[in-house]
C-alpha cells in the first residue's frame, strides 16, 4: 500500500481514537489481496476509527507474513495466525471475540465484498436501526453480474429459502458472508454457536435467544481478485451440516452423526463389494462358500474402510483435513491401524454368525456395527485428533 506521510497522519490520528469498528477477514492463500484491500478500506472508512483483523489458517502462501508486514506500517492491521485449525465459521468467531471494538463486521478478503458499504452499515447498527446489517447479493438494487456463477447463484437462492425457515428471519440473503453487528450481542451468543459449516451469519441468527432485527444493504458482488475460494465442493454438505447442528446437534453430536452417515454409505460400498466377490465365486452357503465369504468380507471391509477415510477426511473432519500426498498416505495408514481391531471384530463376528447359519448379509451388517464403534473412537483421536478437538 503506497501512502505518503501526509496521507498517513490523519489516519493515525483516527486510529488513536477509541475503536468504532473491527472488520474480521478470514483468509486462506490470499496474500496478494491484502494490501489493495486495506487501501480500499482507508478510502471507505475515512473519519472512522477501525481495525482490520485477518484470521489466517496458516496459509502456505505467506498470507500471515504479509499481514504482519502491513501491520508494521499501518496500525489498523492485525493478524491472528491459526495453527492446525481450519474453518471459515470458527475463524470468524475467533476474530470477532478478539476485538474491543463495540461493533464488528465480517467480510471476505477476496474483493468480492465492497468496503464502501461499511460506513452506512455502521451507522445503522450504532443508531439502533437494526441489530444486524447484512450486505445482500439479492436485495433490490444489488448486482451479481460480476460473479458470473449462475449455478452457484441458483443454489444460494435454494439455501436462502431453507435458511429462512431455520432462523425465522426474513431477509434476502441469510447466507451472506458480509455482515455487521454489535460486539456485545455476538459475545452473548458466542458460547452457543457451533462454528460448524461455512456461514456464521446463519449460526448467529438461528442461535440468538432474541429475534434479531436485520436490515439489508444492496451489494454489488464483485469478481474474485486472487487467492482460493473458501467454499469448495463440500459447500452444500457443510450447509446441511449447519442445519443439522441447529436441529439435532445437542441430541446426537454433529461429528458423530457425520461419521455415522458416511459409515452408512460405506455399508453400501461394503455390500456391493461382498456381492461382487460372492457372485464371482458362484458361492452358495454350502461347502466352500464359507471361505469365499470370508475373503469377500475381508476385501469389502478394506475397500469400505478406504472409502470412509477419504470421505471423513473431506467432510467429517473438514476443519482438520489432511492435505498433501504424504499426509494422506500417513493418515490412511493410521486410520487403517486404528481400525484394525474393529476390522478383526467385524470379520470375526460376521464369520462366526455365518457358521451359525445367519444370512451372510445380516452377518456382515452386524460385523460392521460392532467395528464402527471402535473406528470412530480411535480414529477421532489418533488420525485427526492431533489437529484439534
């Protein structure tokens, strides 16, 4: 950011006043966006005492280092570098709780969110006109032309309709990632927030004990400047996870429910492989069929175990996801080792049941259930546990 001393002096004077606004920006691999975004904020927030808090999930491109470099010459900039923790919602919560500012905003660092909306949003929140100011992609006067993602836009509209049912709040874009509210309201709600999924606004609106008054601000949604989208192909899954957590998360823990759901999908894979082996062997339940079953059950268990590892790594433990070939291979080996006792119990119990005349598929299902309890307990601790709780 290129600012002369005369340009910087007024900004320093404002920065020395009590904070009025903190802007939290979760980041991952967005190094090239930071300087230009801070420059835009200076232009938009003239006369307002503010700070920008970059919450970076240890980006390999050096986003945290760039934020620190900016902070050395600009007192408006702070950075929180998170190690072995990932997730947009949890990053936003951590950033919002780290400031003394009376009002806090969350926005993306990729230039899709226009900082020019911040002063009007701040005025509405500070005056009591609304509890939550939301920059909306779908309010009258907004535009998504630069977004150029009709499929994502359609999916957002569907998600918005569902979110309105969950939160009971009428607004045009409850899935917006650009919003503002008073910090004391956030702190009051924070202990009950799940931090699950990718849209913290939905979590706040659904969790707040009082109905929050929301005002939309039309947003011209910009094109991504550079960096990586924090919404990958698991976005729909994570949205459903957030809804589940609000409805049933306190009855059945969300991560356990996800593990179980993927386990159920693994059952389908398991049975398909078993059927393929038995069919190929032309097996019946007589004579050598027992050996064919044991081979099929073992192979099916291994394939299903690998299937479960891949999906659990991508979905259940998305916030602790293993990345890179070496880490994935190591994780798969650890997953296999921690599940080995469960696998032995699976195969052994199922084989015994078949010998007692139980149908092979019923026996296989019983083995799967017994093995899955062990799999969840140890894999949560030893495969993904070191990356956080």
